[in-house]
C-alpha cells in the first residue's frame, strides 16, 4: 500500500480532530458528564456503532467531513467509556445506592434525660 499525500492528510486530520475531541471531553467532563449516570456498556456500544457508521460513510464515498462527524462522536463516547471504566467513584455512583435502615428515634428517652437536668437547678429559699 502506497502512502499518498491525501492518505497522510486524512490521518493527520483524524489525529488533530481527535485531540480536539479530547480537549472538549475534558471541558464537558468537568461541568456536565460527571453528573450523568450512564451504564458504561451503553457508552461502548454507542462508540463502536458510530465508528462503524463513519467507516460505512467512507466506503460509500461521502464527503470526508460527513464521515468525520460520526468518527469524532465515536471517539468522544469511547473516551467517556474509558473514564467511567477507570474511575471507581463513577462506578459506585452508577450502581444503585443501598438503603440503610436506621432505628427510629425514641422521644421518651429524650424526655427522661431532660428531667434530671431540671431538678439540679438551685432552689430559692423561703424568707419569713
């Protein structure tokens, strides 16, 4: 396979746009993506589907930017998948939270504790 200038330009554009996607991902991750709870396997499926879709667009000779858009979105979802897969805090947050049963507060115990405190106050002397 010969490497033509057009092929080298396509690879260079994919690398540059991928870096752009990573920069946008980091900005979106700080403000928005950490708040979302999504299954990591859904992210992987979306990313693989978009990357395959970009290859289909390339096969049918659409313009290069039409096949580049699904590729860049696929890279975005793939980076998000790796972030969710790597970060244990996001794993715990994605799982359902366990409900902890706590005992009900008993009001009679609080009243019994207050009664001795009232008796300790000094009494007034009766003066006659």
